[in-house]
């Protein structure tokens, strides 16, 4: 039997029918590079179902013998790729990155520190390491402290549509302080967090003071852990223990769901002392990533 070559690859846009194959591709890649699968269909559909996203122009699949062996997705500026590592010598990543680079937009691509070959390919193609991110985790096999809410602060499950825009405004303001991240419009943010099969209002906490939203912790349940996607506190209420209380309540609710751990991501350049807060809450760094950027062509 002849060995496959790069010339045997078929390149095309993804279709909805490719969803199981794309999820399997990510899971196999993550098991090899990161030690365990970390993708389910809702993760892929989060990109595909965003307002205005078009599979025909926003995705590419590499096929070999009718099998999906590479995948790229672009939701500017966010880009991502996954490949069958057994076929990496065929230059799968170069092929996918060339397609991304040809779309005429600024690009951001994350690479795990445990996958140096991917970083090498990005560097060789002129991408620049821009920011560092940590994934942190806390096991829920022991009881965490009860939340100590600051005086006057009340907490409730996110109510749609009443809480949507105030929470989006809070998150947008908080993330703008960190810098280096693309701002999401309300419509894009809602599609990313609320209009998905993973949305559960009981895992999305909203803190108010005299009726004003002053804090939020928006999390989701995966098959393996609770994932805090966004945590934000208004400047007026920082330094009062609200962020720590929100985390402790997330831990409690995740544990009550039978989840073994809580996970979140943090920008290493976050100037608000987030790392110290998460460590105080008992979380530890378990993975490190670099965001590689490539500017739009002149």
C-alpha cells in the first residue's frame, strides 16, 4: 500500500454533517497533546452558530481517503486548527494556516505549551507570540468555604432578558481593563454564552447592589468539570471579597451537580490580581497557552 502524500489531501469547507468527525479530531488531538479530550459538540457549534457565521467561508476541512484529518475555523480575529497528529508530516497545519492567512484579516491562534511543533510552525510562518494564558483548576473533593457576600450585595440566577445587557456591559468594561482581547458585541456575546445548549441560568450568577449589577460569574457544566467562562466585578465593588464569594458559590453549585472540579482561564497579563485571587480560592495552574497573532495584510 502506498503512503499518503500531501497531494492526496482534499480541501473543502466543513458542513453540518462533519460535526462528529471534527469533534473526534479535536478530542484525539487533545488526548495526545493535553492529556485528555476537552471538546464536545457544543464547543464546535458555539463557532458555527454565532450570528453571521458562514460555514462556507469560515471553515476548512482536510480530507484523506474520505476521513477528516484537519480542520480550521475563522471567526475574526479568532482562528483555530486541529490535525491528525499521525499525519502531521504531510504539512497539515501549514495548509490550514495558509488558508487562514489568505482571508485578509487579523488573526489570533492559541497553542498549548505542550505542543511545541505547532508553535514552531506558527513562528516559521511569521506569527508573533502576543499573550500568555493559564488554565486553572480546583478539585471539588473537599468542602470550600461558604460565600461571604459583602454587605448590601444580593445574588441571583441570571434572568433573561432582564440581566443580559447589564451583565454584558459589566463584562465588557472589566475585560477592557485587561486589554489585548477582542470586544464582543452584545449579539455575539449572547450567542457565545446564552444561546447555546450549555446555558444553565443556575450556573450563571448575578450580583446586585441596590438593583445595580455589580458582579457576575458565568459558568457552564461540561461532562468533566464546571467551567467559569467569565468572572467580573464592577470597580466600585472590588476589594470587598465579592469575586472570591462568587467563586465559592460556583464551587458549591458545581459540586452539587456532581462535577469533580471547577476550571477557568486567566490572562497572565491581567493587571487586576486575578491569579492571586484564584490561588487564594484553591485553584492551581494546570496548563499554559500562548496566543499567537498575525496582523492583517497591508
